[in-house]
C-alpha cells in the first residue's frame, strides 16, 4: 500500500484534535468507500474552493466560489462552468478583480433577475457588494454604478454583513438574506424585500433569528414551505455543519425540525467541516452542493467542492444527508466520455513530497495530487501509456487555477527521443485545465514544470493529467 493510499487509514489523526466530546458523539456516518480510491467523484472539481452557488443558464451549469488556498479569501473571483457536469472549466471574472485592491472576497451569490440580467451579491471586506452582468461570465460591474458597497459595515455594526443569498418567490418578489455574528459567534441574520432594481429595498430590512444560525443562508421553497438553510459552527473545524429551519413565510418565524442538522463531519473525519452550500434542482431531483476540507487536512482555507443528493420525506422535511466520496450527479447527457488513456497508467516523477505521490496524477480523483519535493529544482513526471497510442488531446490540472505556472509537455515513442507537444509559452500561464490539442503517436508523455519570476504557485503540484 502506498503512502498516499494509506492516508485514508490515518486521516483522522491528521485533522485537528479539537472536537469536544459532544461533537464526537454527534459525528455523522462514515461515507462508503475510500476518499483516495480511483474515479472518486467528490470533490468534483480540482482545487481549493468554498461557499459554492450553483445556477443553470442556457443548458450550462455555473458555480461561483470563494477562492481558497494560502491566506484567507483571495482578491478576485472565478466561476466553474460545464455543459455536462463532467468537464469543467475555470474562468476568472473581471469584477471584483486584482486591480480593485479588495481583500476578503467571499461567498459570491448569483441570481437571474426579472429583467434577464444577472445579479451578484458578494462579501468584500465584511460588507455586501452588488454586481450586475448580462451574462453569467460577465463582464461584471458594480450594480450601484458607484465604487461603494450595497450594505456597508455601519448598516448595523452588531452584525457581520457577509454571505448574502438572493431568492425570488413565485409571485416575483425578491428577498435578500445575509448576516452572521462576529468572532465566530452565532448572530442574527437579516432579511429584506428587494425592489425591482435588485439593489434597494422596498422597506427597511429586519433581523431574523433562525435557531443556531451562524452564516451562509440559502433559501429553498418546496410545496409551499420555505426552507432557510444555513451553516453553524466554526469553519475548518468538526463543529461546522449545515442546519435548516422552515416557515410558512419567506421572512419567518422559523422552526428547526429534529432532522437538523442535516450534514455534519463524519466519524472518520474524511468528510470534515462540511457546509456553506447551495442547492441544484434538476429534473425533479435536488442536489446539495457544498464544501468540505481537503484530505489530508491542510489547515483553514483549503476546502473542496462536493455534491450529494438532498431528499425530502413524506412530511416535506429535508432528511439527513449521508455524504459520499463517490458523489451524486445529475444525469445531463447519455453521451459516453472518451477514454482517458492515462487512467491507471504507470507514472514516475523526478521526486514526490511526502503523501503526494505520482500515482495521484492518473487516478481520476480530484482529492489526490502529486507534489514535487521542495528540494526538486527541475520537477517532471512521465506517464507510460503501455504502448504507442494516438494522442489527440492532453489536459493538465494544476493545484491552483489562479496561480501562474510555466511548463512543457513532450511525447516519445521509446522514452529516449522526445519531441515537443505544447508548453505555457514565453510567460507563465494560469487557468484550469490547461488543454492542448494535437494529434501524435506516442507511448510516453512527459510534463516538466519550471520556476520563474512570474511563477507564483506556492509549490509545483498537479491534481491530474489526462490523455485522450
């Protein structure tokens, strides 16, 4: 058993031993299977992301996320988008961007308004800002046409103004939910009726008090009942979880049922700190899109995106969610995916950091990765396809979509004579995945990574290399 595969046996020791006795006793069921098994579906996109909001527009799925990694919240936003919920591309949005000098850019929420435009509500520097665009990919701009927040800190200094969620009811009335407590304490939320312009209120918003509310509100309506879902506990600790309350009105009062919380840290801690979610409704089924911490645990702000089924019982209450490593996905198309020639292939690397061996590159699992040793100044990896095969496309998934890398891809029929296939060009490249299309016959594929003054990735590491 490799070091990477054995991690599933000891991951509970790697996660912080900070759970109270009560938290341990209330741990959720262990997910079936192993987090590091080949073809595992959760996480369903590579990288570190949190606070997902999923929407569907023109047969395309869009997932807006907080960018995780070193530090606490990046200074720009990206969105994942896919036509089939299998092949995802990450795109950096123009607003808010690096040039805006924002910090703590968190939790984007996007909704299509009655006017056909898209409205974004995002936490920036502990305030709610509002953006607008004609398309989910933008270009975006401040919806107020001024460089100011929609809901400022002084709106109510006792409330942490983060994590806004917009909801449009069946009668066309739009609502905005937001708020949290300061210093990791539970606090009141807010609810307000939005005007037609989506950036003003028809009357003053008021505080709302769902039981055990901390952050990340999300409104869902089913069969006349309003479900206000939210997160409770502390981020990246075992106490973080998803709760919900229900009401006959979109503004409360709220009743928390015995089924709440519906998603908690698993007993083996391979599902650690799950929370801050949104819900996908697809062909009559419901899916919970949420984040949990990476395996093995890397500390705060290294979260990943997962999806599992959300089920209602006969009384129209949400049942507890049993998280899975395999994931539960909407059936979008019957088309067969082309075979990944690199899946399960022999792979060697110039070096590997402890627990991040080269096997993680070819297992079709976005929860495992290869990382070069810190001392390796010329990291590279070689995939052996077993025999000469026609290669038409190579996809590379770096550890960070928003960081810059330099790389080169070469192919060979005998492992001795190499020819160039593609590279990042004269300057460093970012994005995910890196896709290069070119037909060639080869048995070996070699990827080399290079340092440089414009390379800002914290280490040389890849989630996956796919060959078609």
